[in-house]
C-alpha cells in the first residue's frame, strides 16, 4: 500500500529541489520519494551495524 506524505519547504529550498528534479527529469514528488527511500535504507544499514547480534545478551550494570 502506498502512503501519502505532506511536507513544507522554504521557498528557496523548494526552488533548488525543483531544479534538481528537472535536471534528473523527474517530478518533485518522484525525487522526494526516491531520496526519502534512500535515506531510510541507509539508516537501516547503519542501525544493523550498531545492533549487537541477537544471541548475545546485554549485561546489566
């Protein structure tokens, strides 16, 4: 299922974002979705590197 997200950007940032989308021949919406998805996937990778293996118990202080 696809979800909708609304966000607000300062005019200058939106203009730069719009230019970036145009350079990549994408809509602003498509570029936004692509970048958010990339950011989430990158965060997942970082979190996996930080998490201890599930078979190890954390010691209590």
